[in-house]
C-alpha cells in the first residue's frame, strides 16, 4: 500500500491502554512508522501488545495427535482436543491439498474476526513448524529448520546431534542448553557464542574453549568457576594459575558425580555473586535500548535481537532486519513489518500475522502464509497473490475489497470477551488463539494462575495424565555416569520435579559419558522450562544505579541478586 502523505505528530501522545487501563506513550517517531506503513496507532500499551502476541505462540509444549490427512500419529503443538484440522509437516507441505479450496466470499454484514476465526477452524494448520529435512530426523523439534539428529530442540536453525534446548543456532552436540550460537560440545549452558567444550556456563560466554562454570567471560581457555574474565587462560576462582596448578584445582571435582556437580554448581554461583556484574549485555550497538541487543542500530525497547536497525518493541529476531515494530520472533531479512509473531524470512510488510513469511509480501491478518503476496485474512496459503479469506481476486478488485474491509472493521468492530474493541490496526483477539494460555510464552513472561487466567477470559489446560508408570525413581539413578549401565535406556525414570516418566535416549547417554557429566534427574521438558524461566529473568529491565559512577541505568539484576552493578562503561574499565 502507498504511504500516507500527511505529516506525523511532532509531540508524544499518552492514550490509555484498552486492556490494562494504564496510560502509555506514543513517540513522534512511532507515529512516523505507523504512517509509513499506513496503519492507525495502537490502542494497547507495549506490554499488553507483547503479551497478546505471545498468547499465539506455543513454543515448547508438544502433544500427540493424528494427522487429519494421512491419519498417522504425529507430534503437534495443538492439543488433541483443539477443534482444528491439523496436518503433519509432510502432508501440510505436500501438493495433496490446496488452501484455496476453502476460499470464501467476504460478508460485510459480519465482523471480520468472526469470519477469519471460522476459516482458521476449517483450513488445515501445520502441526509442527519444521521443514521436511527436520521432520525426517527430528520429529520432536518445533520452530526449527535444517536440523539433523536432534531431539526436543526448539526455535533452532542449522544444528545437529543436540537435545533438550531452546534458541540453538548453527551448533553441534549441544545438550540441556539455551540461547546458543555457533558452538560445539556444550552441556548445561546459557548465552554462549562461538564456544567449544564448555559446561555449566551462564550469561555470557563467547569465543571460549574448555571453560567450566563461568559467567560473563570472553576469549578464554581453560577457565574454571570464574566471572568477568577477558582473554584469560588457566584461571580458577578468578585467580591465575600455572597449567599444573589449574589441572590440580579442576581435578578436585569429579563432575561425573551428580552430587559433586550440584555442589560445585552452587559453589560457583555463590562465587559469582562476589563479582560485580555489568548492567547490560549489548554489544556492537548504536543507539539501542533493551537487553541482549547485538550488532544493531537504532533499536529501542528490544529483547534478544541481532542485526536489526530502525526498529522498536522487537523480540528474539535474527538479522538482518529493518524498520519493524512489535515483531516477536524470527526476522531474517524482514522489513516494514508490524504486530507479528513468528514471522520473517526474506519478507516485507507482514502486518498483524502469525507464522508467516518465506519470500512473502504484504501479508495482513493471516496465519501460515508462506510465499505469495497480498493476502488479507488468509490461512495456510502457500502460494497465490491477491487473496482474501483464501479466495483469489484480480489486483484491482482485491484493492477495492480490502479497502472496504478496513473501513468496515472500523464501522463494525469486534469486541472480545473482556470488552476490548478490535478495529483495523489491532492484532488478533486473544480468544482466537488456538492455544491455552499456560502453553504459550505469555505464561513465561506474564505468569498467571488458573484462576487469574479464567478471570481474564483466557483458556487454560491441565497437563495430560501420565500414560506410563515409571520403572525407576530419579533418586535411584547411579550417582556417577561411569556406573550408568546401558540398560538405563530401557528405564522410565520418574522426574524429580513433575513426577512424569522420561527416558534417557542413546544419543544423550553417549554424550554424558563422553564429557563425564551425570544423568539428569529432571525430564527434558522440565529442564527446558527451567532454562526458559532463567532466560526470561535474563531479559528483565530493572531500574538501577551504577555503583561506581552513579549513572541511572537498567539491569537484569534486582538488588537482591546483585547489591552492586556497574554500567557498561565502568564495567569495561574495571575488568580491562
């Protein structure tokens, strides 16, 4: 659509959020973006918009379901009772069906979202977001592409021989780890970039080899139980050692023992508290705000974003990206896009959409539009241009009808269960989400009890009942990995956290033996959830004051976790 020609406001506006009833600010540059893509300003505040988008993203919860085309058993992010038509990846990507067969004429006598919701329940949905290569060897991996021999790896790209992880990219042999890029042979790690043969790492390790239980260290080798190191070798507890002294210190701890591993982990975490952390983990950025921004320029209020410019309220985006607002997850050459979740892939102008992209352009209010251009209110359109509710039109008719729909959405808005009004310019209403609240990332960032969710009119789902009786308690596992027999692969182990039975697969057992770490006592889902909970904490924005220069700043650390924090400048001066 052409840009509007009117001049945007030169002063901030302070509307009241429809949802939380709190005032929020729309800056002049925000108005400029909304005019650039020809949408009205939002009526929800940034946090409520973020929560609403996350409600449409089930990131890590999997269910058993039957494909509605081939009738074979498969794993899906949609619960079995969810009233949708769901295909396995092989069937959904095939040419054995056509989403255009479900096309319908728009009814101007009914609200837009009612008609779109009906279409969502009729057109086949993709049970797991994965390409065919991933489906062949990694059937339990979601939001993933180009994977090989991976198990329970989520939001991952181009990785191999890994298990139980989230946000894993271009890596090999990574187990029980989250937020990993271009790394190999990692166990129980978080926030690692170009790391090799490391164990027990926390925020942040980069360009390092053979490090154990370190925090926030760069370009290190053979470092142990330390923090804030730069360009160091043979350090333990932040003290320099000779090679022989280092090996003797590390040799005191046989981390193949579960008891020893946990004791050392706790000891290292207590030691980290004696080292003043820096306030932010933003690197190679210009004029950026928000946690964990890298190689970016003019990104405001971002979270976990790489290679992005001139954007705001973006979350977990891989670059390059430009001129995007309110996009949660994906990116990769995404431009001029607004209010989307899991969107990207060489695409432009993806507006108010979910799981859309892959060489797509001008996609609005659509889900699973992959390829094509000019889709409005479509579901699972893999090709075709100028489509409304999955029905194709000539270009001129498409433009006339979509303009009329935008006008009708204002004259006949949709009102959700909480009384919020949805006109053109707002994301999907929460009740259109196919997922229960507690199965989405909204629960991680905005946790609710079942009663609180019910009061807010959000769906909820209790965990499935255990199908298999455990054959072994986790407490009865051998303490040391060397004592774990091959027969452990046949056991159904009771998770110490949730009580559900889980198995150790051969790839895991081989890896644990190879690097000498103990068998896990929690099931893979609980291990992933624990890392996710920590990852959410790592993206907090808490107002703090630099303990050295007195500068006001933001940090992920509350005072209870770190009595003193340094701003980026003071931190760098103190450790270099």
